[in-house]
C-alpha cells in the first residue's frame, strides 16, 4: 500500500513540478468551457436572454398598423424573437401573416387566425409557435381588460369623447402589458415536505451544461490517456526498468501507475465539476452520487485505454501523437464538442463504440433530463465494461513487457 | 555458498535466432568484485538483466543469495541493487525526492528511510544539492545520484552496468574509488565494462565475455597466464588507414602470433619484442607506412582478449 501511495505522490509531484502545467490542467479547460459555452449559446439556450443575434428572427407581414398590432409585435420581441416587418415574406425563414381584422376580432372577443410559416426541419419551429401563441394570448387578454375599462369609464363619465376613450384604451392596454412583463407579485409554488419537486426535463443540455460536461470529458481524457505517454517515457528513461527490479510485483507496479494517473484524472474532474458549478452556474443534476459514479467509470475506462496504448507504442513521440489524436477524436466524435442530439440517428449509433459518447450521454441525462443513479447505471456499466476490456489487454501485454 | 550462481545461462530473444547469451556459467563470492568484461553487444547487459529478474532466461539457472530468479524473484530483488547504464532518475524532481521515491519502492519508510536518504546524500557528496532538481545537475552528479539509488536498502549485491560510460575523468575516478571503498566495507559488486583498465583496477575476478560466450574467467594473473610468456607490441602509425594493411602483412610472420589494428594502432602479440620489432618495421617500410611510436607492454587483458578471440577488445 505504501508503494502505491509513493507512486501516486510521485505522479502528482512530477505533474505539478512546473507551474506551467496548471495552465493545461485547469486554466485552459476553464477558458475553453467559457468559449465553447458562448459559442453554443445561440443554438441551445432559447429561454435565456441572449444577445439579439442569437435570437430567432421572425419576418412579419401586416396589413395595417394600429395600437393592438403594435402591442402584439412588441410582445413578440419580449418572448425571445426578433421581429422585422416586411412587405413580402422571404422564403425559408420564419414568417408571420397578421390579418386585417386582427384588432377588430380581438376587441370583439372572437378568435383571430394568424398564419405562421415555419421551417419543417428546424428544432426551433416548435419554440417559435409557442412564442407566437404566448404573445397572442397576452395581447388578447390585455385588449379585453382595456375594453372593459373603457366601458366602466364611460359609465362613470370619466371619458366622454371618442378621443378620450381611445386614449384611455391605449393607456390601459400599455399598462396591462407592462405589468404582465413585470408582475408586482408572483406566486411561489411549494411542495409538501418530503416530496421532491419534479425537475423540468429538457431534450438538450444548455450551452453552459454542454460546454462544461464536454470540456471535462475532453481535458480529462487527455490527462488519463496521458498514462500512455507517462509509461513510455518511463520505459525510455529507464525508470520503468528500475521499478521492475525493485522488490515490488509487476502487477503492483501496473496497478500503481494506473491508480496514480486515475487519481490525477479524478482530481482534475473534481476541479472542473466545481468550476462548472461555481463559474458557469451548472447544476450537475439532482443526484451527486450518479455524477460521481459516471465520472469514476469514465475515468477507469480512459486510463485503462491509456495503459493499453502504452504497451503498443514504442516512443514518446508516438505516444504523444496517439494520445492527442485519440483524445481530440474521441471527444469530437463522442459529443463533447456539440450535442449528440443534433446528429443523425445512424451517427448516434456508430459512436456508441466510444467511451466518451457514453459519458456525454450520461452527463446530458443527468443535467437536462433529471436522471438519477438508476437511470445512468447502464451507461456506467458499459463504461466499466470498456475499463475491464482495456485494462485486461494492458495487463496481458504488460506481463511480457521488456522480457 | 556463493552469493550469485549462474549455471548454463542462455538467452534467445527470438525463437530460432542467435543466442545473446550462450551457455554462461560463473559464481560470485560474497565480498568480491566480479567484472564482466567484453566489447559492446557481447551480452553483458543481457546477463545482468537476467540476474536482476528483468529478463527471463531461455534456459539455465540463476540464484542470488539463495533465491532462484524464476522461483523467488522478489527474494532476488530484495538482495540486489541495480545501477543501470543509463541514468534512471526523474529529472523534474529533486535529489531527495528521487531518493525518497526509490527508497519507498524498495519498501523503506519513516525514520529509517529519512536516515538512509541523508546517509546516501552524504556518501555521494550531494547533501547541499539535495533540494535541487536533478535536471540542474552536472553529468557526474547525476551518475553519483544514480549510484546512490542503487544502494538504497543496503542490498548485499550491487550490479553496476557500465557506470562510467560517457562521463568526465574526474567523475569516473570518483566512481572507481567509490566501488573499491564500498567493497572494503563488505559490498559485493558485479561490474560490467568494456574498459579493460577498469576491470583490471577493480576486480578480484574477471569474466571475459564475447558474442554471448564466457570465454575466460579468473583473477587477472590467471588470465594473463593464458597468453603465456608473450609480449604485446603496439605500433602507432602516422597513416591511420594503414593499420589494417600492416596487421594483415605481418600476421603469420615468424615470431608474430597475432595481429590486429584499430584507429592507426597495430597491436601485435609476439613471442619476443626484440625479434619481432625489426620484422614489423620492415613490413611497414615496404608498405610505405611511417611508425610514429613503439610501445612494448607486458601481457594484460587486452592481450588476453586478443589471444582468445583474435580481435582487439575495442574492435
């Protein structure tokens, strides 16, 4: 056991012998998380108040302009759309046709039909439809309130002329819509003690969630596959031979090297999980044990692969090329750089051969879909299967290593 | 009982390929300095690797301190310290951190480890550089630290594999003196080298190995006796390229038993230098070669190697 601790301490001392290594260990992963998170935000955060260029543009064709139509367009802007009034709707864009009797029917309390042109293959179509319905409901409700207000004012003699009635109507309409945007009071929902509030499930993680999980997988993979480089360097530098003539069993040496790299990878994971939560506000699901299990299983699979690679490559240069190439390739293909959900079903099936894709599936389920330990146990099982396979192959080859 | 017993040792790296070590047998007694002397590629490192359990013998038997290398490899490893030919240290760590790690790998810990680290640093004159990173050390200092690591745990046998290759004369002298000093304190040493002078200076007994075979073994006097009452005549030529030509020309002439050439030097194993010298000089003159220096030596390991293999040790 002392020898194992010695090997783990040795790995940490060597990894952090120079402050520069901290840049690759923690600083770059955090910076990349921020950059990737920002880059993905336009695609993945429909509910967030993002810069205008990331919001969906809706072209509007309106027959005429009046206070209710104007209020409708303003309300569309407040529900995460950017509107642009045009005379002809462009093709292959989101478009909205507002009929000439829009205000008249709304004030009469009748159903108004607006025509929404959507893009059949766009994931945003459903969201745009929801935004239009929401805006229409808000404006319709506000118009009815304003209309009732005018009737009351007229009955009490507060307004007498048509001009006063119109002013009064516009004032109440505007005030009602404003209050709807900034309610004076909101209802808070509390669940009985002992009952967990159901988590809102989403199809995809948010941009920060995707970036945090993806960059964690990417950078930790580099650290853990780096086991190959470490072992080949030790072989080349003669320290592995020296270890093999110490009174320590070969199996213990391999285990020690595995555990040392694993400890380093888990330490980096812990830092990036904490960084994701503290810097990017990511809530790593509702089940911390599930996050820990998936992280450990992924780390075991990757460090096992690193050890296996070490027994195949011959020089540090080869090891470095394989580690960087595999890390980047597996991260990119496995959904660490973009959500797997946007890829074709066939692709999603093919990348199941990569441990990274299972880790990303599990993290996305935990982050976006409220998954628990039970839900991600199959993912963990498959990752552990990878770990057993790679480690066994590594041990078999290591037994004859150098003999 | 011998501390090391090697019996009919064979190592074949590929099935059906040549034997890197071919039927080698020897013993090393406790308290002895035993050198394996041979040119590069002779099989010295392969032999030492099998004794240290790093390589598995193809056939034959090795016991160290009563432990069989195949049956009880851990017992063997506990009994040996190995100083490899290449520096096996962590450059990015300090001398103390290196000693601590390797000490722990040998099962040392606590105060015992701390005391031993201090002792080894003192022994190698590295105490005031203990906290410095190894990468800032000179080549000689690294060699000394490499030796110190091999001594951790005070094993009864230390194996040094060509420890003086590519170092400055001062560090080389330090290492040779250190080996002798440690031996006087009871340490048994297995030393491999291709430098005849080192084997001659250090060893109680020497095994000469060539092309995987142990061709002679014994104390220096025993080995030189193999050559008989011969002398070694060394001619240095002005024309470096003419050495081989002269060696071929004189080989077989009366009184010249063997001849070889290396870097403009012609080494002749002769019955009598007095009678062979005129013959050799005459042949040089016939070939248009000019002799710069003439040296007559008593038989030494170089002569022994030449006598046994027909080649100079440096060939």
